[in-house]
C-alpha cells in the first residue's frame, strides 16, 4: 500500500501557489507535442504545422474540458464566474477536451489543406501520452480515485486506502501510446490509429469509470460510460468497414 499523501502545491512564486495539477498537464502536453513534432515528417506534414496546431487545439481542448465539467456540475458554479475559469483546483473532463480540440483541428486542416485523418493519426499517440502524464495531476489533487479497498497497491487519500484508478488509466494510456505508434507506422490507410485510439480508450474508460467515486452523471448513468459505449460501437464499426475496404485479401486487421 502507498501511504504517502502528496502536497498539491509544488512551490510558491510571488505569493501564488503553483500546483502539481497544472505542472503534470503542462508536462504531458509538452511531451506529446515533442513526439508529434518529430513524427510529423513521416506523415508528410511540416513539423512547424504541429506547433501551429498546438497553439489552436490545446487552448480549445482546455476550454472544452472545462465547459464539459462545469455543465455537469452546474450547481457548484452557478452565479460564480470566477470559479468557472479557476482551473487551479482541477475540474477538467477529457471527453469535452477531445471534442473541442478535434473540432479546432478540423478547422486547422481545412485552412491549411491537410488531410484530417492523416493529422489525427499523427496526433493520437501524442494525445495518449499527454493523458498518461497529465492524469497524475489528479493524484496530487486527491481526486478521480476509486472507492475504499484493501488491495496491496491501494493509495492513501484523506486517511483512507482507495483504488488507484489514476494508476490504471495512466498505465493503459502509456501502453496505448506504444501500440498506436506501432500501428500508425504500419498502417495502410489514414484513420486506423485514430479509430483504434477511440476504441482502446473507450474500453479502459468504461471499466475504470465504474470504480470511481466522483463520476459526472446523467440521471443514474455515468456520463463517461455512456460516451465510451457510443464511441466504442461507432469506431469499431468504422474500423471494420475500413479494414475490409483497404485490405485486398478481405481479412481484418492483417
């Protein structure tokens, strides 16, 4: 069992607390950006365009993640605009970030005449890596964890041993990073890595979400599970269709 309870504040500058949450997210974004920057030529995309994309899609993703979270927790923020824009204590939902971030990427592709699926194949390994690193910000904030457990790998949160759902998701996403790199380097068509990202992340999120104690809800249903189920079904059907279309021998995933 891991008995250390972290301090959410890394250090203080001019009276302002710099929190580990923001540091983890920023480091994850930077790592993902660097990977995409060096992989871009393999997709016939100039590396500098990756930086241009980041300047558009990262802010859009953060805004989308925050709006999604606030929407499903409106009772916590109603009438308090400052708290809506205050990100230091957490409160980002990845599905909202992915949605608005990819919308921004689609606009970017239209302006710069880049094939959207080619760009998404380039970016999804970096997104998985950024998520794997950024998720540890929740650990320092003592949030996004599971319920009480006596498992030997439990973590200590506010005096209670709980399921380390952060660890589960981070390890899965890190594995996804390597799998997506491998698949993308050998893909016969644009969109394969992107579709696999949606499928693999949806599988993990659906099951790990069941362990969490702070899920966003729609009625009695966990929002992340509903979204994951829909994405899994749609993306799996699209992947099967694409595999049949581009595999001349008619065999899937060859």
